[in-house]
């Protein structure tokens, strides 16, 4: 019984973002609505910061969804709409920032640091390995032979 109630609660919790786009926001033209929904996925809610406007219930996200639909009705293209939001809110409004300018440094920094770290670990592990030949005294060799024979 408890499992079933927990499952229902989790199902409702994970489907809440699907209810973010309200029916009155939707466009009558299915092609334009499909374009609007795809744009909603790539524009970040500036109020939530971690969600796109498609899954956010914030007032700003609702206004942004309505603006996307209005711009589509005005005949603007997808890139023009994204540029409209970037001009007003900066590149942080995009879920995936563009690969240019100072963003290029941020895109490259992570993988570069990983490669440098792996290189450092590799060099450290090669340096810390003991050399292949170890000189043992006669007593140590006899003791080693004795231990191995047992």
C-alpha cells in the first residue's frame, strides 16, 4: 500500500514540469506550436536558472513562452527569437551557450584540465615505480629463497 502511494506521488512529482505549458498558451497551428515547444526547451528561465521555460512554472517563464509564441506569429525565425532573448538577458538565457568568444574558453577549460590531470597522474605514477633491479644481500636472498620454497 505504501509502495503504491509512493509510486503515485513520484509519478506526479516527475510529471509536474509537463504541466508548465498551459492550454491557453498553445497556438492553434500545430507546426508553429511544435516550433514554439522546441524553442521552449532551449531557452533558460532566468528566474529558476536551472530549468528551461518549458518546464518552469515561474511567472517569467510563462511570459517568455507567450513572447516566443507571439514572435512566431509575427513571422520571426527560430534564430531571430533566440537572438531576441540573448539581446535582452545575455547568453545565460540559452540552455547551451554558443561556442564563441569568452564561452570558448569555458568550453575548452574543463576537458583541458581533465587531460592535464590525467597527464600529471601518469607522470607521477611512472616516476614513483621502483626500478627493475634490486640488489639484495646474500642473507636477504637466502631468506627470500627459504620463504618461496615453503
